[in-house]
């Protein structure tokens, strides 16, 4: 039995204490924003915040987390208002999106610890892998997020998640079968 706080909610996991946090989050808590990538701690897709540090959740057993505070991508800001989330949207960082939750969590931990990271600090803190090649936009977005977190810049509000009601309700022209 492992007791910790996940996204500001007390949680008691009644599973094997050797279970990696990644699987407790995904399979027990249904927090699927934390992604499984490699399972070896190399890719960073599973990165979460544990007591203010970016940690690869596939590499830490829940039994070792008694009394800790864990924040997942779902707990950062559901409306994408966190400076890192807003900067990623504004800079057009996201491509396939699979690695993005891990990058966001690593960047958020970096900015909390260092309000003015240089490119070397950003590169060192964001050692995650991205197969789409977002790295130049990623570094720019982290710089923008740090500036917003310091109050030196403002970011445009990101679009709200979901489908715009007007877009969803619009009429689409009827499709007609091709003539033979």
C-alpha cells in the first residue's frame, strides 16, 4: 500500500509497491497523459513532476514515493494556461504530440527551478527524445515560457481544448455520389 498525492488529490495505491509509477498513473488512476515510450528512462515520454523535480515515471516504484507530491500533465493546467503549455501552443511546437507531455513537465520543472535558463540549461533539462524534430521550436518555446513566468512577456491565451460549438454545429454540404 503506497500513499501519495497525485494532482493535489490523496491517493492510496493498493497494488504491488514495486509497480512503476507510470503504470499506477495510467492503469489505476486513468491518467493517460503520461506516456509509455521506452520503459528504460531514455525517451522521457513518461516524465512527471515529483516534489518539484522532473522524474521519468517508468523508473520509480510507487513504494518509494510514500508521502510525495506527484503532478502529471493533467494536473498542470487543464485549460492550458500554464506558461509552458501556452508557449508550446504559441510556438507551434506540437507535431505528433506523443512526447509533448514529458517535455512540458520537464520544462515546467526547469522553469520553477531556474526562471531564466539559457539554451544550455534548457537542452540539459530537456533530454527527452522526439522523433518529429521539434527541438528548435522547443527551445524557443521554453525561452518564451520562462519570460512569461518571470512576468517579462505575455503569451496569447491558447485555444480552449475541445471543439468549438459553432464549428461542431455548422452544416456541411451533402455529398453526392460521383456520376458514372
